[in-house]
C-alpha cells in the first residue's frame, strides 16, 4: 500500500523546495550564464552597436534621435528605438577594453524575465509546483542561449520584460479596473512596441491570456477604453516607423511576400522542434540547413502527451499555440534579401506559449507515474544545463562563432563569407579562400565576396584583369564600398590604365574625403597624366582639408598649371 502511494505521489505535490522557488530559479539562471561574462564580440551586428555607432550612443543627448531613425541606419526596416536607448544607458559602464557590462545586463534581464514568468504562471492559476518546473524549463532552455549570450539578443530580453510587465498589469486591470493599472498597461505596451515590431501582437496575446484565466467571465466592456488607447499608441508607432522605412521597402502584401510566407511555414515547425527538442541549435540557422525531423518528432510526442491527459483543456492548448504563433508572425514579413535566418533568440517570448501547452500534457497530470516523471525531469534538466554551457562557448569570439555558423548552415553564402573573413584576419589565407569561393559559388551576388576573391586570389597572382572584372561587379552591386574602389585603382595602375585609376580614386574620396594616402595617390596620378590644372585643384583641396601636400610636388603642379593656363 505504501509502495503504491509512493508511486502516485507527484512532483506537483507541495514540497519545501517550492517555498524557495524564486530563489532557486534566480540562482539557476545566474549560475548557468556566468560563463557569458567572458564572451567577446561575434561580429554579427554587435560591432555595429559597440563600434560603428559609438559616437551616437555615447551621448545621452542623442536619445530623442533614437526615435527618428532605424536601428542600423537612418532609413531601415528595423525600427527599434528603445534598443538604441538601452545601449546608450549601458555605454557609460563599458570601456575600450571591456564589454562585460553588456553581458551583465543581459543576464540580469534574463533573471528578471524568469521571475516575471514564474509570477505570470501563478497569476493564471497554474499550480505553484507546476509553475516552478515550467519556469525552470524556460530558465535553462538551450534555444534561448542566443538571446542571453549574444549582445544584440538583448532586444528580445527587453521585449519580454516590457511584455510581461504589461500582461501582469493587464490581468490586474481586468480584475479591479484600477486606474493605475490602466496607465501602467498603456506605458508598458508603448515600451513593448517601440522595442521590437513583434510587440504589436502583445494586446491580442493579452486578451488570450485573460480568456485563459477567466474563461467565459471576460469583462469585455472594461477592455474597450483600454483597447482604444492601445490602438492610439499603435497609430503613433505606425507613423513613426513609416518615416524611417526606406523608399524601396517591400509592401506589406506583395507577390514576393506571399511566396515568402509558404517558404517560412516550415520555419514554424523548425522552431517547434527547437522548443521541445533543442538538439539542432545554430548561431546562424537557416531553413534549408535546419532539419524538420526534430519538429516532426516534437509534434508527435506533444500530441501523444496531450492525448494521454484525459483532463486536458482544449481551450488552453489552443491559446498556448496561438501565443507561440502570434509572436513568430514577423518572420513571414522579413524580406529574404534582408534576413533569411531563423534566429533562435526570436523564440524567447513565443516559448511562453509552449509552456502553456506543456502544462496540458500528461507530464503535469497528478496521476502520472512519479518515478518516470522524476527521471525524465532529471534527464531534461541535466541535458539543458550541459547544452547551455556547451552552446555558450560558440559566442566566445568571431572565429568560433562563424565556424559554428558554417558547420551548422553550410549552404549559407553569408556564413561562409564571414567565416572566410575571420580566417583571413587570423592568418589562414588558404582556408579563407576556400570559403570565399564557396560563398561565391552559393550566391554570386553576396556582398564583399567578389572583393575578397579579387584581393586574396587574383591580385596576389598578379591577375589584374581578373581582379578588375570581379571588382567591377562588386562596385556595381555595392557602390558605397570604398575598399573596392581602392583595389580597383591599384589594379588599373598595374595594367597602365591610369585614367580608370583616377576615376576609382575619386569615387573612393567621395566616401572618405579626408583620407591622406588616397588623396596623395590621386594627386600623383593626375601629375603623371599631365593634368596639372586638375592636380592643382586637388592640391588646393587637400590643403583646405588640412592634409599634407609635399612642398616640391605642390610647386611642380602649381608652376605646370600656370604654364598650361
């Protein structure tokens, strides 16, 4: 009799560990990601925020400007002003030799989110023990590693923080119609949508959550004024974002977008696989290189576990899946030429919907065999913990990051190109060339690939004409890439085409007008061509820009220009 009683006792039964549940969750989330404090840059977007935007982000006076530009440039399809504001506030705690503050902030946000999820699950009437294990599942989930370990992944952490704070206040407002809660819901909703585009789906997700908790007892009249205010905030966001979008931004509904929709459908299944069987993780995942098998297996196992729970709530299951789908909708509208990756950090907020679905499986049924549940829990947590620690190392530096990208997404031209760049910088030109050639083979239009092939393959062989042909194509597709003009000028000089070389140098100087070396090179070329009047203008321009001009050369071109005149 005692034996049978032991077998039916569930981990969902009250236990002393649940009295310390919040502290345990905080400790696990902290300890698991402590190795992230030693991580360096990956050279995937992080260098843009930390290096390229250094001057802008170092001044808090630029804060209003964050709302009038895209996240990567003045005109951009990504409108995320609060991400720029976040980097402004973290910047004072960093230095030229240390970026640890960024990782500290990400870990702290992850801990905050874990606490908020635990509170939210309790708030929607999920039993405290179950809420603990579901939150622990989230805190240790390997697929969320990118959101915490990769510096730009903080955007999804911020999104989730504001979204959860909004939802908690929404539940409170629905219950009490508090004026303070009304204002806080609006505040956090505004912060959410100005953090990331997927925040626009927060309010429907919130309505689903109220329906999850209250069933048929939803106070719809109470929601009308709140919905009106949220709609007003969305209008403000829409027009603010519209001012930032580039002129050639793809239409919301177009033939390309419809075709992209069917292409990305399988991405949902791949994301589901990573949510439940995180065994095919990649720092740079693509649809074509991500197996559908884990997603298919995960779906079958999930269906079986749901079927085995005779007390399952179909409404809650549908709400969980709807939540998962809602926050992944943006992947269907990112143009293929902008991003064709299914990054795992995007799973951070959608995964909460999967927690609601898992709660309806037999695993959380009180009658489920205690020993099986205990062993399964132990295996999952050990695997999750080991996976996070092992996976974190791939964010250690650019070389290991892009090596993992190529090994997991071998058909990505971009990954092969960036890995080749790291190999080249690391003094391994032989293997670098292999991956540049692979990138070119996969996609001949991939930016910079033709430049690197020209400079690493053709130019060392003194195949100047072959290099010029590649550089011509690079310049045609990437006209603002100054290094291509510099290489183009060098090649033309070597084949005696000095006129073409001056054209390339002038194009270079349009982008970098104060470059001493190339200004001087242009002056020398003009002198060699006997264009003394133009050379005199070039010398005067250099002096006006406070650049150095050789006195003898200046006298020569001045005297010659006067003679020509």
